[in-house]
C-alpha cells in the first residue's frame, strides 16, 4: 500500500519524520535532504557540504546520511530513490 499525502502528513506530524517540513510532502512520497557531512568512498575521504550543494564526480560514490530521522511503523515499508 502506498500512503497518500494526507496519510504522510499525519504520519510525519505524529513523530514519524523529524524534522518535519510540510513542503517536503508530495502526493505519494516524502523528499529527504542530505546532511552536511558525507564520505567520498572512491577517494576514501570525509567531506562537508559547501553552499548547500554536493557535487558527485563521474565514477565516484558517496555515503551520506539524511538530515531527517525516520520512524517506520512495523506494518510499513519504504523505498529510497536517488
């Protein structure tokens, strides 16, 4: 089952998503944001976001965390698309 925007707003507003930004709720999805720190796995170096942007060079892979903390109910599943 895919939750609609009304169900997502209720879930997020009841502690399912912290911090909760209503502008990130879409008709059947939630936009997440990358946190300020990430790791370039290709060069094996720690990096920080500059001017609110992350540039990924061709052939490189990064490991990043979201700014949001997500609490998923036991009867739900989530999918992350990049």
